[in-house]
C-alpha cells in the first residue's frame, strides 16, 4: 500500500505546482465551506492562474446549473468562467445528449431542482416532473389513476429538497414497467453539508428508495464516476499525467482522480480528517499528497517573482 | 433442499386443517386484493372458525391501526376481532412500550401516517413528526435553524405517503447526532400493492434514504422479523408445532413462518407466482405447502358435517 506524502515546506509546494499543468478542484470543503471562503483559497487560485495553470471546478452539486454556480463564485469574489465549471447536473445532461443520444421524441422524468432542469434545457433534453407544481404535492399518490407516459425513456434523480411520494412513485412506475427505461443519478453522495455545516441527506439518499424498491443500481454521472471525467475531457484538452485532482472526500474526489489516472491532493478542511487515513479499515482511496488546507499553497512563487 | 408439497385434493386439505390449531393469515394477496375479496376466502375463514381454529391476521400494513384495519374487514363482510389483528404499527408500538420500555420523558420521531400514531398513542408513547402539519411541508429544510429535541430517543419509520425532505432530514439529524437514538422501521417491504394492484414503493423504500445516508440498518418490527411473532406470542398462547402461517410472499410471510418454527402455506393469489419457486436462484424460503388460492380450502368438512 502506497503512503500519502504530507506536504509542509515551501519547496514541497513549489515542486507540486511545477509538476501539474491542470488543476481540478472540488469546491465545498476545499475552496469554501457553505458561504465562507477557506483562508488563502482566493490567493492560491490567483497564484495558479499567474503561473498559467488550467483550473477546472468539479462539483457534485446538482441543484445549481453552471451559470448559477458561477454566481456563487462571483459573490465570493473568486474568478471563474462558466466553461471551467463542471457540475454533476451538467454531466448528466451531456451524458443524455451526447452518450445516450436520447431521441428527440423521448423525455426524462426528473427528481431534482431548477438547476438540473436548466442544464437539461440547455442540452435540448425534454423533461417532466422536477419542479412541475403538479408533482410537487403531498397529496396521496395516485390521486387519479396514473397514466404512464410512454415518451419517458429515462429517470434522472438528483438532490431534490421537495422530494415526495408522487415523484418517487412516478419514477418507480416508469422504471418498474419498462426495463429499457434508463436509471440515472447525478451523484451518489450520502450526505451534503448545508448552511452552517449541518450534514443533511444527499442526492444518493434521494435515489435510495428507487434503488431499494427496484433492486437496481443507477448509472451515476458525478464523482467518483468516470462519466464526469469523460464529460470534462470532451470540453478540455489535458494530459492526465500532468493533472491533479484536489478534494476533501476520499470516496468521491480522491477515488475519482485515482480511477481517472490523475494525481490527487487531499485537503483536510472538509469531510476527511487526518485520522481517517490512519484508521484500521483501509481507506477507499489513498491520495498521493495531503495538506492541511489549500491555503498552504500560498507559499509558492507567483509568475516572475 | 426440501420441496414444497402442492395441495390438490379434498383429503389434502382435510389433512392440513386437522394438523393445525392456529392459523396466521397475511391479508393482502391472501384474503383480498385491494378492495376485492379472494373467491372463497370468506367461506374458508368461517369453516375454520366452525372447526374451532384460532385465527390471527398478521399484516405489515402500518398505515392503519388495528381498529381501522378491523373496519376494512367489516366492509368486506369478514368476521374479525381487534385482538386477532396484528399490524406492524402495533408491533412497533408494543416493541417500544414493552421491549425497549422507552422512558416516559422520551419521544419518538415518526415518519408515518395516522394509523401508526394511533397505535403509539394507545401504548402511551409520546411522539413528534408524523402528521404534524409543521413537518408536512415541501419548503426547503431547514427554513429556520433546526433545534435538536433532546427528548427524542427513537426514530420510527413506516409507509408515509407524505414523506418529504423535512421529515427525512430531522430523522437523519437525530440518528446522526445521537448514536444511542434507536432506529426502528415497521417493516422493510420494498413495494406494496395499491388500488387496482398498482405496485408502489413500500415502507422499506421510505426508510431507504436514512439507511443509505447513515450506513446503518434499522430494527424492523414487521414480517419476516421475529419481533412480530414475539408480539403475537405476548397476547396469544399457541403451540408453534400446530400453527401455520399462510401468505403470498416468500421473503416476508413464508420466511417469517419458517424462522419462527411455524409451518407455512403459500398461496398464489398475490406476489409470488408458481414459476418463482422453480427459478434458478434458490428461493429465499421454501413453503411447506402450496395451493393456488385460500379458496381451495372450501373443500374441507365443516364441524359436524
């Protein structure tokens, strides 16, 4: 078992930055926590840009479209461009349009929020469910006999704070009635950190009733699934050998990087604690490098300094 | 592997009835389907009563209290007494009051419907959540910072047609924050047959988000869990050797009977088809006897005939 290398000194960080041209960043727990920037994150991103590094933001957050996610960067004063942002909602939409090539007369039944719908719309995918008021109800299902829509060719499930029995039932009926109906999830995160760091059930928990009732596993388009990396590769050219994934979760970020043949840097400002790496159970993925915080990279030299 | 015995002739049925004094019946798929009685079920129950057999109804339906479930029998013209009816909601309430002996100053957080609340109330168990209008909302959670109620000592989850993110989040926070908080489910049925036989996600699917987010298995009080049998035994005396469980599901009814040391009779009017017994994968439980329908027992002699 390879050990992770813990980084400390300015020369450690300089060496690291010299080694990689493309930097993939998870956001929550790495660059910010909730609405608070991690100390030094802003300067480090600017330093990397000054050193002509490519920066890509890779998030499993499927409640926001890239355009809305960009607004979060703007608010925090972090430079970011929409084409640098890859969210699992976008990856799901691209997967449906470019990999599955969902026929134009087919629709997706959505359990998810406006951001997911926005990405589907942008990729020209028709959908039902989602934020449709008719499906956002706590009335017992079915109020009237449910007529299966034969145009539904896929069910896509992301984090949905308005999840309810009607949406779950409709999704279930489609998948249970038609074995050729695709079952996609934006990501399988068991939890996510809400405002103030409060841990709440994540997108994986939202799709769990369907997995359980159907005894069927979905295709995921979020980290650690390589679908997300394929989606990034379709839009950006990079040399995997000179690319590093920076994240705070072993079972998503670090596993994602490892499986994609990238180098990996774990930061300890989010979910994973240093003690998790030393626990008796072997970790799900071992990062190449570990540092306390992305802010530690402030010690590198800027271009020309 | 023991084979099931398929029953055909009047003497088969007479022999069966002679052998067992106590008859445990699953209801949906055995005595009725939705709101339609299975042909002959009424007569067979009357015949068994005329032969002085004890009859007990054992259902995983946790949306109705025993009192409400009795009304269903009344409507269908089937003789039944409340103390003959064991539902998984009742089993959960008895488990909390008699096995766990939940302290009087502790409460249960409920994901479930009025019938479950009724059984808890009858057993003197305090609860929050459930049908409380404050928790039956599709507003994003938390609307205001959630204050953990330290009096909650257990989370109990049954089928809830008004399940939503607020209830799931509160249940999750209690279980995630306090490892001593009990995690109970009324049953783990993946699906249930709604009106017209439409299959919809069952109670097991409702608790699946919690299992997934917590990576923790709950205690179940419904079939096949033996908690249900313990609950029946606490109220009725019977000789397990002269007791038979009649049901339509291998993974609940038949497994429940087998694990409890009862004999088992599978009927083919519900979920399990005869072909399921002959499939390549070994069935989860092999019934001692199989018959097409409970109505087949009409062929037995009534007392004195």
